[in-house]
């Protein structure tokens, strides 16, 4: 692992030869998902920690550790507190990150199926293991779904705080997973647990963006933005959209930082990000002006400017400020108002740089993302919230709870919480599969694609090199270890290679030599 | 690659013919949607027959992040 560095916006200061993607808008995406474990219907008491160990027994017997990397380039491990965790391999496109994340779900299901069969031999024939892809248990513990974005080093941490954080907080109106708690229903699973904005702390308090600086790349060129405020999504649309829209916003921030100009997002800087996050989470209308900004005048004048521009610039196919957005005089703003301003600035930027921005995503259409984003904002703005229930997790869940309450007015708060948890139970949950089966939840990825991703990493990042190395080691029986940037063999051949450039999927001579030595050892 | 997000699909065309067709499709789809929602609610009703208290209270997770 690269040594931890201070997270300033300066690298070592050494002149380096930049990697070829440094000057483009290309991005590396990654998702780290922590899963929660519980057991029901056992004949005798059973500790979830013990169950998590049972799940990882096959991993332990293969790797002699519960922390391993797989053929598809991902990392599978048992985290502190017996959290099964899966970190996707590096992806250049949000759709690849989604497929890799779904492969992680599938791997977890296999581990649970094995463990459940074992458990039933000792704890009764009905013993059932539940694996939750969510972020909150029933006792007030929270755990994360962390997003990683490779960002150019010249983007400063204050820029992340003032220009990105308001977006991350407010995007949850279409990416939030929804939560039933003692206060009722909230848009996000995490808002009440996050106390800091941008900080390096992880234990004393939880920040929304962690500045722990492990770029897993050349630290003079890149930082790894570690976003921890997001929810775990079941919706495939929400997973792609959270990564893709964040990427587009980061493109604008990078361009402004590079050229030493304002991005325009400064107008959205929140005066208290965690208070804004909590206020957003409880405003199911998304309309109420619940967020205080550092400079409301700047925000209102930016709104006015874009509103005026859009009246004279209607020919543009996709840059059109929403006429229905009434510009208010309130001292505070709504999540929707902030999102519309982000959307407009991004749309205007893409109009100027269409080719370059499209080139940053090998597969996903940035214009389609822009349209989907706008469609979601318009639906929320126009009161058509239900129309998003096939793609937005919190809306799907909220609709089900409302409809069930109508059907059964005696529906208790515990039953509502059961519906909430069942939605995230990837092993024995029934609600999400039922929504998909009845075509009330969109899916974007075929089962075949997920099946392939169990053993196949993204082909256009260094994950391809790691995947080939692991496949080769498993086939030849060579003892190996690896992490995100290093590959090492010990018995019978000693060798190692660094894979420090996440965009390099071909490998250098050192890597080729390592693979060659492993193949020779087989003979 | 999710086809909906693939690069060949950019803009939705918005001609009036398309709008009419979309409107009629929408009506049919709304009816289907209500039937589908009822079916999902039936599934939820069966789920709720299990012990909700045990299901919820047994999920206690420590640590993480």
C-alpha cells in the first residue's frame, strides 16, 4: 500500500512524467459495500459474528486469510465487527462498477448459501441467514457504502468541501435508499450518523467525505476521493446515476481548478453540511427550503443569471433551465433548487466540451445521464414522485409502506421496519425480487453479465492485470499475495510487480516477467 | 453494458405522434402497474406473517467503516 500522505493539494513537488490520462477527464470508479448479517429461526442462540466466520470459511481455506483478492480483480474481506465487505475492481465506467458491484452481491449470496446449509445441521432446519445491503441496523449502528473517485491532485480539499459536498448531500433526493426509524420515514440511511463534512476522522466522528489519502496511483497526479455519505442501493439505476452524475460534477470542478477559475458551484456552499444533510433527509417533498448556505445572495444571483440565460438560449437541445423553478427570496434553499443549479452548470459545461466529456466514459452516454438526471428533478419538482418508484430506492420503499398501510391500517412500526430491512436482504429478502419480477423496479444488467463478472475484471483498467495474475497463480498453484498496487509471488518462484497506474491494462516489462515466471514454474 | 445508458441512446425524440402514442401506452401501463403493485403487496402480506419482531431485533451489527 502507498504510504499515507498529507492530503494537501500538492504532491511531492517532484517533476514527473504524467500518465496519459492525466490531462483528460478519465476517471476510475470503485464501490466498497459493507453488508450486515443476522440469523433467525435457529433452535439455539447463534452469534452473527460466528455466522460471518462460517461464510468466510471457504475464503479462509483458499487464502489462509479472510482478506483476499479475487479473479475479477475485486477485494473480498471480513471487516472489523464481522462485516462481510466487497470492494469492486477499478472501473472506468459507472456501468462496469455497477456490474462488478452486482457480482459482489452474487458472491455474497454463494457464501451465505454454503453457510446456511452448514448452520442448519447444527441450529435447526429453518435457520436462516440474512445479509443486508443497507447501512443501518436495528440498534442504531451505521455502516457504509463508500464510493471512490480518482481525482486530479490540483483539486483542493476546500474545493471538495464547498463545491462538491452540496451536490453529494442533495443528490440523495434521487439516490437515497430510504429508512424507517423511530421518527418515521427518511430519504437516506446515513444522514443522522454523519457529523462532519470533509475530514480525516473515521472513529471519533464520521465525515461525509474522508480525506484519508491513499490514491493507489501516482500521488503527484491524483488523489482518491473517498465519499462515505452515500447509501447502499438496490436500484441499479441509482448506482449508475450516483457515480455518473458525481463524475460529471467532478469534471467541472477539475476544469475550473486546472484553469484557476470559479466552477460556479461555489454559490451552493453549505453553512452547515451535516445539518443540511439531516434536514434534506427528512423533507420528503424535496421542496422545502431547509438548507442554509454560506452566501445566499451569490446563490440567488446565480439562479437569476441562469434563468435569464435560458430565456434567450432555448435552441440548445439540453441546456434549458427549468422554467417551473420559481426563484424565491427565501434565506434558505431546497435540495431541488441546489440540484437544478448543479444540473444547469453541468449541462452548460457538457455543451461546450461534449467530445472530451463523452470520451471520459467508454460506455455510458453522458447526455443520457444528463437527461435522466433532469427527468428525475422534473418529476420531483412537478409532484410526480411516484413516477420514479421504478428507479429511486427511497421512493419505491416509501410507496410500498404507504400502500401497505392503506391495505392494513394496523401495520405496526416494527412491520414497517421489517419491510424496510427485507428490501435490503439480498439472501432471503422477498420484496425487491418481487418488485423486479412484477416489473415495478427497472434492472439494467442481465444475469449473464453478472455471471461473467464473477471471474472477469473490467478489461480497461489495471484490474485486468490483477485478475490475470490471480487466475494464473490459482491455476499454477504458485503462492501469491497482492493488493491494489502490488503483486507478489513467493513459492516456488519469488517475484513481484507494481501496478501503480490504474489506467494501465497492458502492464510493463516487470509485470510480463512475473506472469512468465509463474507460467514457467508450472512446467 | 446497460443498454439504456449506452452511448447510442442520447435524446428522446418528442414529436407529437410520439407523444400521442406515449400517452396511450402510459394509460395501459398505469393499469398494469396497479395490478403489479397489488401482487407485490400480496407478497409483502405473506412476508409479514413471519415474526417481524424477531426479524428486526435480531439484526444488530457492530463495528464497520
